[in-house]
């Protein structure tokens, strides 16, 4: 790291990277950064998304094991798309994924049932507003419990839960709830 710091001082063109920004941070003497802390921050930055991705995939796989009919339909879709016009099987390619709406629906449903972030960042109300009969005062902090909102069957336009399969915005599945596009709170007025 010392070499990198020296390099920055001797070159006219500075490359701005995450590690560089950490090296350029200035702290009071009592809070000087240590090389170990910088390495730790870089490591967290590089590996931060892997845990949520692997956990989401594990939940999706667990649900496919729990619901073999969905697993069978998904395997059928993948097989049809990948082996279409091919006498011998090939691997899945990126352009194949775009032709698999059921795969997309399974992944989106997995993320709905087991979101990587159960709670979103808090938001602050800029002016007093009434929403569904509740008065929310100015400067109130609002927390969004994504996991709870995703499992609320009453939030589906009051029509109950659709348990049939049909292609629309995404695929309707027998067991899960249907995903719907909903307006933001400030668009309801």
C-alpha cells in the first residue's frame, strides 16, 4: 500500500478506484487508518454481494425441491429452449435465458419469498401526508419491511391471491402470490 501511495504522488494522471479512495481518506491523528482496515474494507466490498446471491439461490433451490411440479415445469422449459433445433444437447447461453419466462418467474418468486434485504433503508417524510387513513407527520421516519409486505395477501388489490398459472407481466404460479406493479405512495393522491 505504501508503494501505491508513493505511485500516486509521482504520476500526473490519477486512477480513481475504491482502494485509491481509501488511501486518500484523511483522518485526525487519533483515528489514523491501518493497512489491515483498508484490506478488510476492500475484502468486504469485493465479497459483499456473494453472500446474498448464494443465499437467494439456496432458497430458490430449496423451493424447487419442495415443489417438484414447478421444478419439472422449469426443467421442461429449459430443455425446450436449449435443445430447440439441436440434435444433441448444448449448454445454456445468455440469449437462451431471455426466452425462459418461467425461469425468470421462479427467480422473482424466490426473491419475493426470501428477499436479500428484509428491511429497506429508512426514509423521511418531507411533508405531512395521509395514506390509507393514517396521518404521517412531517419528518417521520418510515421503514419498509419488504419481507412482510411481500407476504401480505391482503395487499393484492383486494381480489385475493391468484393461484393459477398464466403469462402476463410474469408467470402466475400455482403456489406463490402474483407479482403486481403498484404505484408509489406519492402517486396515490
